[in-house]
């Protein structure tokens, strides 16, 4: 069970870094002199997908931690 928690934690960290990277790219595109609206839209969609996946992983990690904690108590 600890391996699953470690795996989820690592995936969450990777997703969080990717969200930060895409968010920075979105800001750069918004402030550039000649923003590519297609690329900006694509980056914003990717960021939304990443945030959605991040939330799913976060909930799964919370459930797994609760389950492991519950097992240790019994």
C-alpha cells in the first residue's frame, strides 16, 4: 500500500510541475506582442485537463492514505 501512495504522490508532483509550466506559458502568450491565439487556447485547454487529472489523483491519494491509516488502526 505504501508503494501506491508513493506512486500517487510522485504523479501529483509531476502534474503540479506541468501545471506550473503550462500556466507560465499561458501568461507569456497573453503578454506577448503577437500572441498566437491557437497556441494560447491549446495551452489553456491543456492546463484545464492537467488540473482535472491533478484533482483526481489528489482524491485517490487521500482515499489511499485514509485506507492505509484505517488498516493500521485495526
